[in-house]
C-alpha cells in the first residue's frame, strides 16, 4: 500500500461551530475512509485560539467511516483456531468470530452516539492539548464536585451509568446530601481528546491538567476517583496535593509492599508469614505477571509497533480489547453477563473511530511503572485523605493490611460484594454507593 493509498483511508475530523453554538465533529470525507481522526486544521486552530475557553462539543461520525468499518470486518482474514479447549492461548476463535459478525451486521454506533450527545459535552485546551469531557451538574446545590478518570481499555463510557446515581441520588435510593457534580474527561490520546504530539503526557501531567480543568469549571474544591490509569492519575494528583483537592478514591490501589514486588514478578513462592488475604493477593498477582501481562509489556515498550495492526484491523482491535473484558470483569470469563455485547462494542468502536490504539498505548510508555507497587507509585508521599474500595473481580484484591501500610492517610476501606476491574461499568449502583460513603466525610472543609 502506497502513502497516498494510506492517506485516502483516513477521514479527518474538523471541529466547527453549528448555528446553535455547539461544536460538531464533521469530516473531510476522503475516498475509502477508514478511521476518524482529529487533525490540525484551520478549524482546530481557531478553537485553540480561544485559549481557556470551554466549547460545547458534539459527536457526528461520518457515515462512510462506519461503512468502511463494516467493509473491513467483512474482509477479516482469520487465523486457524486455537489448539486448546480453553482461553490459555487467548480469545477463542469462535467467540471472537461471533462478536465480529454481530459488530458488522447488528451493532449500531448511532445509539451510543445519541446517548453521548444527549449529555453536556465540552472541549477545552489545556497545556496545548484538547481535552474532551462530560460535565453534568447536580440539581442539588451542595453537591460535591467529582472528577472521574477511566483507564485502558476503558473510556468515558465506563461511567455513563453512574451519572444518574451520582448527580441525582434521591432518584436512586440516596440522599441529596450525597450528590456530586460530575466531570468525566478523556485522557489525552483517548476518545475524542487530542493526541499529544510530544512526550511527557504521563500521570503527573494529566493530573495537573485535571486540576486546571476543575478550576476552569469554577470549582474551588473537588475530589478525584479512578481505577486502572485513573488510579495512577489520582495517586499523582494526591502527591501533588493542589489547593482544593480534598481527597481521592481508588478501586485499583498501589499497595504491594516493596519487599514483595520482585518475588511476585519472578513467580517465586509466597513467603512465610503472610495472612490468608495477603497470600491470595501475592498468588493472584504472580499468576497475572506470568500469564496475563504480556499486553502491558508490549504497550510499555513498543506502543507504536502495536499501534499498526490495531489501527488497521478492527477484528484485531476487538480481540485485543475483548480479552481484557473477559479476564478483568467479575463474570467468570463471560463479560456479556455484566456488560452486554453492545456496551463492549461501544467502547471498542470508540477506539476504532478515533484511531487511538497507538496514542492510548503511549500512556503505558509514558507511565512505564508498576501500577500495583506502593514504592513505584510513591504512595508514602501522599498527604491528603485516601479512600479505597476493593472489588472481588479486580486484577488483585488489595488486602487491608497492605493498603494501611501503603497509604498513611487512608481513612476509608471497604470490600464490595461484586464487581471487577471496570467497577463503575459493571456495578454502577454499588459503585455510586461506595463513592457516597467514601466521600461523605470530605464534604465539609477540614
């Protein structure tokens, strides 16, 4: 394929103002368009020239990008089937073929597009990069501002089902005193946020950007929540302790003691003296690093290389992401039981249409750290309040003893009855109840 052929397979999104003043993603339609990507166009430069302005945002994916996706799905060249009767070699062929067949013939992107467009969406430029976000204010006047941060392979879609319970708790068996104003940004390089064109966009820089965002929205105080990348970013924010950040809540905390990191990574037997919960966490993480972490090693070391096949093959992207849904949800390996086929495809399609396989992988390269290690995440440097909820289907279940040792300002710790790595997505009501309980003591200034 020539360079000109490659360029003809892309559609460049432009941000333009509609008559209603809403930013609409419209496309410069190119023949055989494959992926929708934001480009540095005059329209983009005009928006950037607005400085700190917060601009309304609307999604309108061009139809030819969706048609091209279906064409590529039809043209998938499949490998031979696995030689085992389980998932030890990866996603099984028959399962992925069924998902891709439905993606091509039955899935409708326009449904989630309409759902997103029904929410207040915005975009603003921070430190030279556009940050797209959802911002829903509660009708309750004393609501606590909250920034929610997704991870990989998640997105802002993880939190959509929590918006109601968080902003309007009285409609979901809660109290008005537990209401939140909710801000859900997309990490740069993910979703409809801009793609950094320089290095340095790791957790610390994103954390500073989130503080800028919350203050640009007029909030003088707020709290932060995250899992996966969101946990790492919230940890970074807590270390930075910007004025107004009252506390953080994590559902994938960095609690592994320094002396256990190397034995876990090496696959050594659990040392003597661990409690039952500590031994279980040790063995779970040891198994994860032995058989489940190769994806991370690839993204940490060669994000550009893995980006080529994922940007070119939607079936490949689906397999890459679906495997994590199967492994990391509290579903016994059947994520459809807790997320649903369309919800998973909403997320996979978002990665495809925005062409963010490579740019999202680069966040791993920027972070390049052990996200479970207390020492690597410098948790002892955190001086603001920390809350933790452990969900049973998480990559590992952090023991209370490790959490208390890692986070010296830990004030809330709870083990939920159900839910996995994508806790907000899998169990939105339970997740919302955890945030209400965790942040209740922080609603009044100390």
